[in-house]
C-alpha cells in the first residue's frame, strides 16, 4: 500500500513539472484591434508634430513682438 501512495505522488509531481512551461507564451501577432491602435498611434504622432510647430511659431511671434533678432 505504501508503494501506491509514493508512486501516485511521484507521478503527479512529474506530470505537473512536465506540463508546466518555463516561460509564458508570446502574445498573438495580430489582433482585431491592431488597425485601431495603429490609427491612434498615427494620430498621436501627428498631434506631436502639430504641437512642436505651434510652439515654434509661438516663440517666433514672441521674438518679433519684443524686437529680438536672435534666432
């Protein structure tokens, strides 16, 4: 009877260790939301460019108002 307990425990431990993965599986390459997230990323890049240009224009206008000729 003792052999049955030990062999059952050993088999269950071996099964658990054999079936466990050392690292998680990689995320799926493509999802349903990829086109939408790509559009959001593009919109953020465009907004960043617009903000940079607006800041540059604002600085140029302030320099002209104050009579500064420095670039």
